[in-house]
């Protein structure tokens, strides 16, 4: 377990749980058109097929679970945001969904042939423990895969959002410090956490993703309304700061305008390991 002395684990979990419960329907509308673009790659990586016993950790509104069910997998989903689970159960009634903590999985050792965690690891205050739990519930020969965003320097969407925030905003003192958002946007960190947990045959590849929006002006409102941290962060800014942030994001987004709307590149890393 890695020590992060500046992180209040309980406060971070409470912020994430309450935040994503609050924004679940808007997250489903705004974020999953982007995050779902990795679904086939992550399911291919763990060999999901007919009959595979698969656990989807931090399943959110259930798009990855539904994609796994479509392949014939026997799917269990887990999340700690009840509103997300409501969406997942409605979207994918063939799967079984549990309210639970990724760092303390409520499942027996060796129960699953595949475990996946798409864009969840970056939100956990103790990712080492979450990866160790994935290792524990995998059977021998099983595979684990997770995805995380690349950092702003290599990610136009994240660079646009966080660049505007850093330029025009101030850091609120009323929000608990979270884990490093882009730690696992680096291949070396992905390889390290998997190897230290005991996984073998570790690989990391970059997967192309684009964030779609109807117009440049709708990028910031949709992001703010669908996130557990950025939305509250913005409400703590002065009105003039909020306007400058929104204007900067809209201006930057215009270069990504297409006939279909706005499509901003946001590559992710897909990390995979096998349990011996």
C-alpha cells in the first residue's frame, strides 16, 4: 500500500461517492460517449467471450458491463454510487450489480476469469489496494485490465480543461485533495503497479478516444455537470473566474469543430496483466 499523507481517504471516498451519485444521469449523457470507446479494447485484452466470468469494477452506468454481456460473458458489476448502479441495472438487466468498494471487494478469492476497471483507478485513494483486490479475486490464468487518461501534455482534451482551470481559477481549500489524476497516464506507473501486485505478462498500449460535444460553448457546462470534482470546484470560483474558464475552453474547442459537432482527442492508456 502506497502512503499518500496528504490524502484523507475517507473524505475522498465521500466526495466521489456523493458526487457521482449526484451527477450520474448527466455523466451517462456527457462522459460515456467518450469512455465507452475503449470498451472493445479492454474486453479484447481480457479475452471476454461466451461464458467468461467477468467482474466490472467501478462499473458506473453499465456500458462496459453491457458490452461484455453482448459477448456472452457472465458479468458482475460493482460501484459505490447508488445512482450509477440504478442506471447500470436498467441498462443491463442480464448482469448482477453490487454496491461495494473497489478497495475491499466483497467476493471470494479466485472467483473470476477476468476483471476490468475502466477509468476507475484514477479515482481511488489507494489504487494499490484496488489492484491487489483484483488480483485476489482472479483465478489462476485470469487477466486484469484497466484504462486511465493520458496527462494534459499528451491529451488535448485534458490539456484544454485543466489549462483553462489553472490559468483562470484558484485552488479551493474546501475540497479534499485527491489522488494524482494522471498518475496512470504514464506507462511506467501502470507497469509498476501491476508487477508489484504479482501480475505477469504486463503490457500497456495507448488507445485513441475523442470527446464529442454539440458545440464549443457546451464543453465546459457538460464537463462541470457530469463530474464529482470539477463541478464543485467551479462553484467555488468567483463569477468572473467561471466566465473566463468557460470562454477559454470554448475558444480552444473551436479548433476541433467538425460537421458532427466538436470532437476533442483524449487518448487513454490500456494496461493489462495476467495472474499466474
